[in-house]
């Protein structure tokens, strides 16, 4: 899935661009559910508060129009 770093042959090696995204806001609005959905994991059916910080890494392949060369975005969500 998107959680795992894709393995590509050397001829198709794509650069990895890393972003750290910090989510903050009021309790119970769906920050953790959003991260779970983007990561492809099921969100918890009931509400529970996140204790501390949960870090989730998602790899997202893309092909920007300007360059035409594939890029892999490593998104580190801090919730």
C-alpha cells in the first residue's frame, strides 16, 4: 500500500521529497481519522483522544506536469 516505500528498478528510480505535516486543532474533529484514511488504514469506529503524538508515514507517488518525471513524496504526518 501507500505506507510502504515503493521498490523501483534502478532505471526508474525516482527522487524522494520529504514533508513533515503537523495536524493540530480541536478535539474530536477528525484529524486522526483523516490521517488513517490517507494511510489506507481503517479509522477507529468510536472517538478516543490521541495521547501525545502519533507519527504516520505515507509514500505518495506523483508525476508533476512541469517536469514529467515521477517523484515520490514521503509525507510524515504528526497528529
